[in-house]
C-alpha cells in the first residue's frame, strides 16, 4: 500500500515510517519541517529513503502533488501543545482544523479513500476514567477542541462521501526520537540526562496513560487494513493509570538519577486524571499494547545515552 504521512518528520512520523517500511508499505512524507531535526531526516533516509515533500497541509497545490499515486493517508501533522493552544487558539484552529479539512478534501478530490487521523485524549477532556468512546467530549483546551473538530470531520467525510476515515485518540506518547517534545515524560528523561531537577506542576497526583510509540504504530497499521471501522473513533493507550509522582520514581529507577523534585503551581487547561478503556480497539481493530512502561523507559534511556 502507498501511504502519505503528513507530519512524517516528527516524533511519531519517524517511528511510523520505520515501522511501516518493515511491514512492506511504501511511504511518502509531507512535512513543513518546522519541528524536524536533521538527525531525524537522516534516520528516515536510512529507513528506505522515503520521498519527503516539503510543504504546508493548508496548501491545496502541495496536497494535490503529495497525494499522487497514494492509496491512504495517515494525518499526523498538527500543533500539539496544550499550553500554546491556550496562548494562541486561532493558530491551532487554522492548522489543526482548517488544515485537516484541506487534507480530507484533497483526498476526496484525488480519490484517496483511506484516512487515519491522529487525535488525542485531549478531545475528551476532564472525565471520570477510564475514558471510553461513548463519553460526551468536553475539551478543556483549544488543542483538545481542535482534535475533536478533526474527529467530527472524519465522521462527516465517511457519512457524506464514503471515505474510510478512522480517528485514533492517542494517550500520552513516549519513545525514540521524542527528545524535542514538551511532554512530561520527554522532559523528565531530558532532565535526568542533564542532572536537572524534576519540575512537577501541581501535587504530582494527577495521572496519565503512557503508551509507547511502537504500540501507536501497531494501531495505525491495524487501522490501515481495517475493513469495518470507518467513521469511528478509538482510544489507543496502555489502559493503565500512572501518577506523575510514580512516573518520577520509575524514571529515577531506570536512569539511576536522584535529582530533586520542584513543585510549581498547577497549569490551566490540564486534565487531573486520565487513562483509557481500550476494549473497543481490542475488539474491533485487534489492538493489543505490548510495551510496559518501565521496559519502554529503559529502552528510551539506553537510546538517549547512546546518542
């Protein structure tokens, strides 16, 4: 299958290109390179030298060129910071919503009828966990609202045009090539490497569901080949709840670092408790997370210290 990956030079994109190439997919990347690192591009070349088109998903001509001879799209390109979305909501709407609409419409006009959308638990907002697909979404941030709008567009393009569009709500991602990310886990690993204190916003009892990027790639692969899940949304996660305080303990254990912990005031727009019920993804897609958090962090730490 020929697959276009938007945002393919980012954290998930690099891992996905490697994963899909090993599965026999032929990939092309569309990325504006705004967050790409030169070493990531080198990794992509060594993964089979996929074609990289430099451009913006909001540019119709670029999208038309990128979709030539493609059979499916994995849409990863997005602005992803919750905090930045509070500071600049219009930019997040422009890229995450208008940009997604532009990609979907280009797919429709080009006859590309398989579409996998990278959503987020932020679309659901503050709920009593475990989070499942039947809960009424209540996003707390413009970022979450933009991802919910993307899910709605996928549903609309399925029901209106028959496009095989699937939305995957990712939990908190981690794994190789995430050094530049602003997620709590990426920051903790970076601080451990630099012997920097760990900063926790709030009391540290807030919880997240941490899922390894290899498991995300597995879910995308399953979605690309799924025959009966179009127009649907799936929670993609580990299904396990981990507090930030516990995360610090695990990071200290796998890195053998004992940096102090500094507490700062809780930040606006952030969810207190979050973990997912992944039974629907198991039942419909055949998804099964394989990487335990401690083992995933050991592998990540090993990779960090070797670079």
